[in-house]
C-alpha cells in the first residue's frame, strides 16, 4: 500500500498514526519530494470513484492563489491532471493507494470500513 502525504500536515500525521496503531503496513511517500505524475493521478482518480475536483486541495494557498475555484470548470480533465502534477500542494492529501481502492483525505470511519472489514 502507498501512503502519499505531506509530513507537516496535521491530517496526514493523524492518518499515519492511525495506520501505525492498526498495524497496517505501507510505503510512505512525501508529496513535496515526489509529486504524483499526471498518469498516476488519473489512475487514482478512476480507482477512487470520486469527482476529479476531490483530488484538489481546495483549502490550500496554491489553489486559492491560482483562483482555481473559478477556473476548474473551464478546464478539461487532462489539463487538470497536468495542473495537479505540477505542484504537490495542489493535491488533496493524504492519499492511500491499495490494489483495489484509493482513499483521498483522511476519514477514519471510511478508512476503517475499507481496511479493517
């Protein structure tokens, strides 16, 4: 399993702690040091079943400074993937990638249902 996170993010730290407390093995990847590529993001998006907008960190400063709230509706999917791949701080995190699932953001109840059921 791949755990994509930003170490300074409190939500990511809580997710990491949750994984460790439940004895769930994962490979850790710092999103600032190794930002996901557009192809990875597309695969994760499709596997997650979520709308593409959910991959964006809408509360982040980069998202706001680029005024993406208004611009995303005018962009095609490929353009959005490329934009996400350009800066890890645009990507919602943490992301947990398994063989059959992708979890975006940390919702303990959802993680428990997927990982411990």
